[in-house]
């Protein structure tokens, strides 16, 4: 059981949720306001993607990240900033020639994937620790060992904590290898990602198995998508972990009731408190995770 819980809010993501929920943040102003709303509701960390303000689709434009981060930092609300570094690994084979990229492909190298991280130096950036068949189409998310080793080394050089996102046991195995090679500073920070097709399923049994494969000194969080967001949050606390909620992973507060990020954080904090624990502050999270300047 974890009695001092770090709550992360993943405020927007890059998925096609804007067509299902008009309240999903799209513009930099909306994304920054969502992070501030989450902080006021009890989140210690905001996990941030950006979107093209015109189309609503996920983007990796450093200017959009810069505007979001500037708006958060210039506010009077404290929250740990965690920027995604997961964009730029999408491969969709061409129908005419599967050896070539088709529409939807966005493949870039490790330094370009981290361009916004180098510029803005957030306290945390995500590091997706392996390749994954993503959904039921042709899309593959690609993160190869050389790319991940380079990204980890750069994050360490810049003093940015990598959040090691793991979608199945092989990802944990490789993350542990990077730790053994000295590419990740202590304590390692893991995010167990459950329910993404076709990674690990979002069940309590799966969470237990994946948690048991983490290093003993790891700080870890988990999330389940959709209706399993809150059940996985409760299971995570009971197993000694932390909690992630937010509109990136689930757009509903209750069946048929669309949520805001603040409402999802409030619901998670309520669960945590009813379990006899509490949500820690951003300052406490910085100290626990040994973040830069803590």
C-alpha cells in the first residue's frame, strides 16, 4: 500500500478523442489551462502532449510545446511538467510497396524527437521503451534499442528525468537493461501503460505481473484506459504505486457523462483518500523522484 501518492494528469494525448469530446484541450492555451486545473484539483504532475490548433491532431511542433510550458510556468500554480517524447515513431507501410512509408508515417531520429525537451528542459519527459503494434490498422509505433539508448543518454545529460513508459514485459526488460548500463539515474521512474491495443491488457492481474518485474527501487505509476481508469488507480495504490488519470486515457467521468481533467483528478484523489492515503504536492513529488532542483 502506498500512503503518499503522486497523481499525474495526462491532459490531452494525441489520439482521436476530440471528435468524441468537445472538452478535450487542443490549443496551447487550453492545454495549459487543463494542466493548471489538474494541479488545483490535486495533481502533482501534468503529462503534456500538444495538438495542431487547426486540426486537433497530435503534433510535435516545439513552438506549441513552448507556448504551453510558458503559460504554465508563468501562472501562479505549481505543477511538475512532464513532456511527451513519444511523437515521431509512427510507421505505416505503403499499400503499393510495404517496404516504403505510406500516409500517416512520421519517423524521425532521437535528437529530433527530443528537440522540445532540449529547448524547454522540463523536469520529466516520457520514454516509450519499445515497439508496439498500435491499434487494428497498419500503424506500428517504433522505438528501437539504439534510439532509446540515445534518448536516455541525452535526457540524462540535460538533467531531465525519463518516465519509462512500458506497454508489455519486454519493454520492462529493456528498461532494466538501460538502467544496468547506467543510462537512467536513480530512482528509475516507470509508467505501466495498460489497455492500449495491442499492449498489455488493463486488468489487475496484468498490473501485478508487470509491477513484480520492476526494479525494487523503482518509483512507478500505472494507468488503465477507458472504464478501467479508476479501478487501475485503486489497484495501483493498493500495490504500492502511484496514479495517472486524465483525458488522454479516458474521457468519461461516469457512464455517458463526459469528464474534465479536474473532475478525473478529483475522483482519483477521492479514491486515494478513502483508502487512507493522500495525494502529495508537486514539491513532495520532486523530492521523491529526485528531480532537478528538488
